[in-house]
C-alpha cells in the first residue's frame, strides 16, 4: 500500500482536510481495547500517516466526531448501523428472512436484530456515515454507506472510497470492473434490500 496511501493523505491535505500526527502503536492498542475491534491494515496505515480531524471525521484520539453544531461520541457512531436497522424494523417493516418469523413483540424483534449485528463484522466509522468493515482483517475491504438499512458500496476499498467521496484524482491501479469484496451479513442486506421489507409476510 505504502506509496498509494501516502499519496492519498497528501491529496486529502491539498483538499483542505486537517490532520494531526498519526496514531501511535500504543494509541491503536488502547482504541482497539476500548471499542473491541482491530483496524484492518489499510485503515491502520492511513491513520499512522496522519489522523484527520476535520468535521465528520472520527477523532480516535479524543473519542469524538465534531460535525457542524454538535458532537458525536465514537461509541455512538459504532452503534449507528444497529440503531438504523432497529428504526426500520419499527417504522418500515424491515426483517431479514434468515432471522425466521418476526415476533409479534417489538422488543423481541429489536433484540434479535441487535444480536445479529453484534455477530456481524464491526463497521468502523471512516467519515460521516461511511464505514469500513473490520473483517476480514486484511486490506481491501469495501467502504459502505450506511443510512438505516439503505446500505450501498461507496468504494471498492479505502483509497477508491476517498477518491470518490472527495473527487480526488488518484490512480488506484484498478480497471473499474472489479467486484467489491463480499462482507458477511452486510451483503445480505445489500443484495436483498427489497425482499427484506417483506420477509415477515412471506414467512407467515
């Protein structure tokens, strides 16, 4: 990754993104212990080169993100995918077929959904409501845009994501026809988004 990641950080700086010094090994260890995940190697390399602290970037050093006019805790950002899913279960009839028949009791339905998300690969906040899966623990995981259960690919990997998000002129060395890596559980939602809003009726 090396040169391409350094080029990415330089391009983001030129774009106006503010950076602090990168995270140290000790800081990585503390963060991973607090939040219960391991950074994939490409995100780790990015954050070693520099820690972005501009609005809508999670500041792993302070444990907060500071979008305009408010402050979000990183713990809350990590819970964003589960909260959004629960919102759609309660308000829009979302339900995955693999969960079996939906319980009549809303609290039981939300408990099943949260348990499923807990077992799924952790989604690490990267910028705004864009997330990088923590698993598999190798470089090249896609970046997902997550807004409730509206989940889509927003980059085949970290570098192509930032190029897309900030309209950066970066050569990723890809031909544009590659299929993003599949991520267990989250791909069930991406692939079956329409069916998921009617699964409970089909199971009755």
